């Protein structure tokens, strides 16, 4: 089989030889002066990208490695592989990696040293048990093999454990470990087999963008003109980014693991032990030949950051070197490991590996095309590169070839960071550890430079959340409330106060800080032409606002944006805080490739936003302006500039205080994003990133009203949507209510019917207006009828649920219209 594929690779490589090649005496092979894609970095991630691109049939794939393959973090990695990931979308990445590694040796003829004894996450506290249950319900609707198992089953699988503290385990059969060097060499063999070129040593000394969106990649061997470049350089990522003006927020940390000599009790076993991860002890442990290997994730005060590399760069020549080990730093974890696995107490240590791995502020990698640099892609910031390598290589390859991501992975979008991501912030975040609670908040490094004009007024009154660098109130304190951040998998201290805020907005008037929204101005001769190409809705006329969606070529929802034409040919676009640069990059790319005569500016940091909501809103605002604020004078989805008498509109705090004073006799107060989330679900409003994303099309998401298939402009995704509509839908978004107790849906929970998985929730909350839990969920079309009963799993328990007519609560304009109609009826 390998011989046949090798012959295929030789033929394909020969067919790609062209006049832009010349022989390099230094490299001992032909040097290409042009390439479709140049990948910089020869670790397991970079080589996987080259392998997948070449295998998919892309011509002229070139990988440049400054020294030798696996240099950096790959060669010394512990090589752990697991199906598990708390993130919904990264489960797919892990799944593909493992399936690839299972077949790679047969495909390439190269051994990879893949062991699959399974793995167990150990829970030794009730909170950790809840965490495992929480993760289980987020897994049933994925192909990932995963089970919650009892202490008895854990001991059967890992007989050397001390079971005194073990309460439960999360078991993933098929997990294990792989030799990182052998894996990389097999991927490299596959990449060459399918026609990719790998050059090393080939240091990239310069990157110069061309006017047509290509790149000149400078090396000692010559310059390559590339259609795109991919930065996959591990802990050199910042230095490569600096060549084109980026300061990527990646930082190397010291990671240590310990290898023991033969342990008689391990040698006596007939089957390999599963990998264990002790969640409270913060370490992993696996079998290494007849001994054991274990590695801790150190606590904040003990962790060592290699911040000098951030400041001064990686020392020249560093590649396959290690740091000096420091067992004292990890002794607390060693002692916990010895308590959990007593045979460690008498084991001899034969090796301590201390090498650099890379962290980002949220510990997730930066994967995809970068905003503000056409055709510059990143695959950096991998703290767990071995398990990510296979799946990320496939993900990026598919995106590069098809022009859109194969599935939603916005949590790894490199554009989630911005200028606010400073070095001190990055260092503080790298030290932070956490449990995977719902509504998780992490406080290190906060606040950043991104604070709104009312932050100082509100910060002592509210539990603050973090959104793309911004501080934003989640909920507000009153006398008698239990204040502060109290994470829990069940209802916690914010539950009552959020209900109070919902009641405020439904009956009186509330004010919310919405400054974190992303905001862009698009203007110029071709502004409407560009937006008509990008968005599936018609563009609003002057003074009007609408909701519009950007779709991918295959008709999936790339973004949801509020668009207002506030001057002739000048449009204000507002998007979610988490998708600011994600959306801006998509818009800028189309503008550049058009080309269009437009000016696009990001005004996110320049405009403060206050939301005023509730039945008394117009009365409050009328006190501050001469403009007519009545229903007829200022209609729903209309926009106009107004003058607030005697108020400096450039001072957000002054505007806020004036509004609060004007509404004092009407019971005005603050409300936060938790209340807003509950209120939007009651009204059946979909949210981007939940009900719609790059995994869904707008028709199944119930967005038909906003999709104008009959508009003249050929918007991106139009043809695909017409085809989807003609074929019919297999699933649809449904609106469900639930009978729960002290726990509410969050989204991504499993939906069951008659013992079978039939769908998943997308978002959920408690409806304070109707006094019940509710959620959106994707279900097969045959189960979407009102009255259909299903079950939703929350923390290991299945709760009765029913599909209901949406919405539970009508919007204010609809209520007003119905009231007027009722009054006019005889």
C-alpha cells in the first residue's frame, strides 16, 4: 500500500514541477520561487497543514523550517491524545486527530507509536462531579466516545489507584498517547508523498506583502512569492508576526514532566494503564514502557513564564534544548500524585523534562486568517499541539481550499484579540487556572484599557463580565444581595437579582451599557453595492435600521449585523463584541477583492452605547430632548440624531447620569447582560454564535424573514440557499419550555426522546416573566411541531420539555399594536 501511494506521490510531484524551480546546492533539492501556500514552521501542526493541503490536491505547497522538523515544543512533548475537550467545536478537532493517527502508519508506511489505552478524568470533590456531568450532556450529541463511570469501574481500569477520594470518572476509550517525533515524520512523509516541498534549514528573514494580496517570503536560499502564508512557528510566533507589525499574544511557559524507571507493579500488568488526569491535583499520569510518566500544571505562584523571550526574542540557535528542571516547584503535585498512585512513592526518577510550551491568554490556539493582513494565516498558541495537530491541519486546509471554515471554531479565531491584549495582561492570564463552570469568569489582568465611559460609575455596583477586552455589567447588587462572583453549576447568587432586573425592564425602564458592541462605518461610492453583495437582506433606506446576515458561499451564517443608513451612502454596522474583528476581516476581504470604492473604518472604541429599555423609555427620553419621542414621532427600527438639551454627548458618564435623573420618578435603574439574555429568549430572538453560526444555515435557524432570495444583488451564499430551500430541511430550530428545579439550560445540552439522542439546545435561560426554563434547540423537522414532548439532560438528569409556539413574550411594538387594535374594536 505504501509503495503504491509513494508512486502516486512521485507522479503528482513530477506533474507540479515548473519553470519557477531551480536546484539549491545547500538544500540538495529543487527550490521553488512561487507557491500557492507557504507554511512557516516544522512542528507537528505546521507539517499537518502541509500534509492536508497536499493531500487535498493543492499544488505548490511549501513548508519552511528554520532548523529541523519537531524543533521547538513538538520534540519533547508528552504526546497525550484525547477525544475530550470542554469546547463544543474543538471536540471535532480532537476527533479528527485521533482518527487520522489511527490510520497514518498504514497510509505512509511510517510508524507513529500510537497507544490507545483510554483515559479517565478523576473527580474527587462534588463540584468536580458536577463538572463531569455538565460535560457529559455536552457530549452525547457528538460522536466522541465518553462515559461517566463509577469508582468501581475506575479501579477495574486502573488497579493501582488509591480510591479513598475518588467519587467518579469521565472515561474516554481510544484516548492515549503518541510519539510526537514519529507522528511529525509520518505527516512529513505523507506531505512529500502528495507533492509538498519541505525545506530545512530555511529561516524566514522577511515577509513583504504585494499589492495584489500575495507575499514575498525571504530566506537565505531566495525569495518565494506565495499566494498566502501560514504562521505555524510555535514559540517563535511573535517574532514572525513582528515581521509584519503584529504582536501576537503568545507566551512560552516552562512545562515539566517526570519519567520513572521500571515500576514492578506496572510491569506485572497484562494491559496498558489508561491515562489519568487528576482534576484537583492538576496533573496527568500515564504508563511509559514499564514505568510511569506524570506532568503537573503548576499553580500561579509557582509557574515560570519565559517572558524574556517576549521582550528580547527566542535566543538564536534554540530549538532542541531544554530548561533546567526544578522539582521543588512541582513537589505539591508530586505528593498528590503519590497519594493517588501509591506505587510512585518507591519509583526511581530517571528523567525530568522541562521545556517550553506556548500559551495564549485563554489557553486556546489562534487559528485562521488574520484581520488587517490579506492572506496571512496563523496556527499558533498551541498548549496541546499534538492532539490539535491533525484536526487543525484538516480544518485550515478545508478553509483555505473552499474559502470558508468547515465548521464553527470562533473560539480559536486569531481576531478575538486586539491592541488591548498587552504583555502584562497576557502574563497574568497565562498563570490563571479555572474550573469549567457555566458563565465562567476569569479575573486576572483585568480591567484592560477597554473600559466604557460609565465603568467607573458602575464597577462597584455590579458583577462585571469580560467581553473582547471590555468590562460589562452582568448583574447589579442591591442591599441584602449576596454580592460577588459565585460560580456554580446550579442556580447561584445572581438568580434572584436577575429576575428583579427583568421585572424592571418589563414594567418600568432600565439602562444597560452596550459599549462592547463592534461598530464599523462603511461609506463611499460603492458602499451599498458592497453591502448588497455581503448581506442577504436588502439595505435599509436613509434613517432606517435592519438586521442583516453575512453568509458563507455554502449558505451558512457567518455573521449577524445591525445596519443603519444614517447619512446618504454611509452605513453604521453593529455586531457582537466577540465577533468584531472576525466580521471586519470578512468585510475587508470582499472590499479588497471586489474591488469596491469604499472606506471602511472600525469605530468600536470611539462610540459609547447605552441601551434604554422598557415601557417608560420614551417618557424618560422625552424629558431630555425637544424631538418627538412618541411611537408616531420616532418609530420602531428608525434612527435619527437627537439633541439632549445642555448635555455634552461626548461624555458618556454625563449622558448616563442625565438619563438616570430624568427617569428617577419612573423607577429607572440599571440592568445587565444576564437579564438581557433572559429577555431576548422570552421574545424568541436568535443569537449569533448560538442559534446561528458557521454550522447552521439561516433557513433552519428560522431567519427566513431577513433573507431576501428575490433581491437583485447576487449576495454571497444566495445560490447555495436556493438549493437548500429546494431540497428541504432536515432539522429546524425549535422553542422549548422545560420543567426543572434548581438548574437551567445554558446551551449545547443533549435532547433525548425515547432513550435516543435527537438534538441539542443552542441557548437557554430561566424566563422570569413566565416562571419556567426555556431554550432553543435543533430538532429533526418531524419533531418540531408545537406540543412535541422531549427531554433535556442537565447535570446527568433528564428533564421533561415541550416544543411551544414562540415567542413566550411579545415585543413592545407588537404589544402596542395589539393594544391599539383591541381599543379600536367594537
